């Protein structure tokens, strides 16, 4: 398949429907690296990643889109995010003894799906939908129907090596009940997960929409990039009291700040921590004066 680690918009002439198709391979594998997730988790995280890379193409500002599924089943949290630069990351929290075979509903029992749009500057927007459908794709369709009254069709798939997704959505100008939408949604529905995983975008477009007038936009590259940094970890440490920080150093010799998403570790030794404490104290006395 030639469209790896790319997201590509589909333009329909004469129909108010937008389309996006995505393919993650190296980026998906990098997200999974170092986590030893069981296949059942890899597959659902792959679908989450495919979904966020599709949805973030609609960001109209610098910022990120975060999709979270939280439940009371064997999986407590699934998170995937993608920013306006198409940098994505994801992680999962789940029970140790999670069964090898698990339906989406069993995985996230009594759960809900939260979609957060977080601009770099300004207020964030959050919406949610209960996880009552049989798949992530169906939950997302329900989310857009309920929250934005936009008819949407998602097909998502992951085989442990790559993640693929396609979305069609009516533009706000169009009535979702029109014949054009019904026809395009039905055509999309005929696509199996196996086909989605096997076909490149051009072939996929021909397979689904050869009787429609549509084109693919220039593809955009997707990459895995965690947003954690030593600087951010240091900022988090400054939120603790100086006395508390010195106490930890006294006990353990250093403070390790691990990123649960990419497994990076940022270590702060006695010298680093003392510098943070002095800086805190200097600011504090500056404020008092
Ligand atoms: Zn990280």
C-alpha cells in the first residue's frame, strides 16, 4: 500500500459532502513500541489514531484534537490525539489480565467517548457521547449526529501493523436525508475492513465512488510525536513545594518524571532540583516585595 502515514481529503464535485482517508503504519508502530500492548488493545488504539488523524484535518486553528474513551470494563482509558501539524500519539490503560478476545462494548462497559478540541490559544471545546454502539466507528457517527446534527460515516480498521480509516460527512449546508448522502453513505458501507487495509487511496476511491465525480487532495504526512519534554516535566515539578522537592531528593537522590504515553524518562538530580527550588524561592520573595 503506497499511502502509508498520510491523511488525504476527498473532494466530491457537486455534492456537499467532505471525505477524508487516512493510513498509519510507521507512526502506528512507533506509538505501540515499548508498550507491549495485547493485540486487542493495539487494534482499538489503531482505530482511535485513525479517527483523530481524520478529524484533525478539520482543525481551523493551531491546536489539537483529543479523543478519549473511558469505561468500567477491562479498559479504563483509551486516548489518542493529533495536532494541526499531524503529530499524533496515543495510549491505553487496562486490566493486567485482559482477555484476548473482547468486543468493543465489553472493553468499555458503561463508558463514554469524549472529544476535546484544544486550541493553542483560547478556550477548549468538549463534547461527549455514551459508548452504546458496537464499534468506535458507530459511536463516532452517533457523536456527530447528536452533537452537530451532521450525518457521518466512518469505517476504521487496524491489523496490528497498520491502521486505516475513511470518513464521509455531510457539510453543514446539506440536509443529511438527501439522496446524494444516502447513496454515498451506502457505497461507503460496502467497504470491508480487509479491503480498507489492503487498498491504496486511489484504488479505494475507484472501488467505492467510480460513478461519482470526486478527487483526492494532496496527501499530508502524519508522524508520531509525543508532546512531552524535559521542560514540561520541570514545569510540573515547580508546582510542588520546595520543601517537598528537597525531601524527595533526600530520600531518593533524584526525581524521575516518566511519560506514560511514549515511555520517555526525565531525571532530575539533586543539583537540578536545588536550582528549581532556588528559582521558586527567588520568585516568591520577588512577589512579596
Ligand atoms: Zn511522551
